[in-house]
């Protein structure tokens, strides 16, 4: 089953209450209403932790930030407003675990490992921009917590170097194909990277972190073999924040999870077979050998006497040798199915 991560990131806008409200949305039951089936919901939520002392240069932190999405006069003030402290992350972690969800943390600096004094996330995530941050990767890998790496800004060489660092400590690794464009244009997504990664790195779990608008691309990614899907989620795309507009809100979260779970049910097995559910339709719609004209009792049937009509519960055309040359036990009107009991 696909492991689906709802990335809250910083869509909580600095509020634990908003983060919890998003978690509440994720834990709502998912149904296929047409067939009345309850489907597995999302598996995990993810937050992001930054160490602002190791985030940007002093000049970048001090620069005026006049965007409509700003939460401060400078970019540093903006980032500080959005940052939850370790205790607040722990509160969100506890809330998610009470709801039966896994909790994933993107840690953006070695200093962020202080969060482990409060709790141990189920998985750690390495943001695309930090795939080349080898000291960070080494520190994260030393925790032995399973790691998810994202390839959005990576060359193949970068990925291989990152894997070499992590595997010094463990091999519980997942690789997410990703395009670091917000939102990502569809022609840039290149979903064929997913089967490529599965062939090249068969020892790892391969998935897809999506930044497109809508749900079609993550669903297609599952069809192409992605075993993890990560998608930004929010309460309302109109909320302030640069990630909000490219995120799924309440209805989109529901529809993406529903469609992925239904897609999983549709995979089946590598064979041609008739499902039990199709037998009724086959009998109703398939064609059987029927009289082309009215025929008298004792008539010897020829191919000129018959054609094909529904339902399909009689002789198929491939079985016509079983009736051609046989006598009719009783007279038959035009356009009626010929059954075994009609033959002498």
C-alpha cells in the first residue's frame, strides 16, 4: 500500500492550533461512496524544523520582506514567526500519534536534532536543497532513524554521494523523485524518473514528492510505481503563506487519498481472467446462437438458420458445431436463443 504523507511544512502559519486542525482533516474517514467501501486514510503528516542561526546569510535575514505572504518586516522576522519550537513540535507529534498517524520531520540543520530530546520521529526527511549538505546527512543518519531524501534539486551524482554518506550508518532509505518548482509545470514533472529510480536503486523505497496543482500527478505516480507520495496540505489555499496556493485543501486531500486507494485496488495480477463480478454482465451482454427465422419442429439446423443475440447464456459461436446438423425438438420462433433443451 502506498505510504501517503501530508506535508504541513509551515502551512500552520506559526500556530499549533492550525497544525492540529490540519491533522484533524487528515484523520477523517475516506470512503468510496459509489461502492460503499471505507478506504485507508493518509499514513503520516510532516512538519519542518529550521535552525534560524544556520539558515541564511545575515544580509538575507535582514532584508525587507514586503510580500503579501510576509509575517514580519524582514525575512528573518518572517521566518521566526513561522517557526515552532521543539515543545510545540512535540505537541503536534503527540496529537498526530493519538490520531494513529506517523509523524515525519524535515530537519534543516544539525542543531535541529535537539528535537530528539523531546521525541523520536517515525522518519526524517531531507529537503531537496540539503541533499548536498553532507555534514547534515551524516548527523541525521547517525540517529539510525529511517531517512527520506528528495531529489528535487539534485543531479544523479549528488544523490549517489548522499546515499554513500547515509549508508555508512544504515540503509533504511527512501528516495522521492521531486521537481523543486512551486507550483511545478506538468511538462517538467518527468514521472518516468520513478521507474528509472526503481531499476537503479532496487534496494530502496522509491516515491514521489509532488508540487503540481491538483491530484492527477500523484495518482499517476502511484500507477508508475511510486510507493510513497508526499503532498503539501492546508486548510485553505487562500491563507497567507507561499506554500498555501500549491497545497491541497480539505476536499483535495480527500479526493487524492480516495483515488490512490482505489487505484491500488485496481492493480490486480498479471493475467487475463474473468472476475466474479463480471460474470453477471457477461451473461447479460454477451451473445449466444439464436434463430434467424422461425423454424419448425424436427428442422435440421444449418449456419444459415442462426445468428448471434444477447443474452450470453447459450451456445457461443465457437460452439456452433455442437448444434449445426442437430434436429430441433420443438418449433422455435425467430430471434430466440437456442439452448441444449431445444435439441434432440
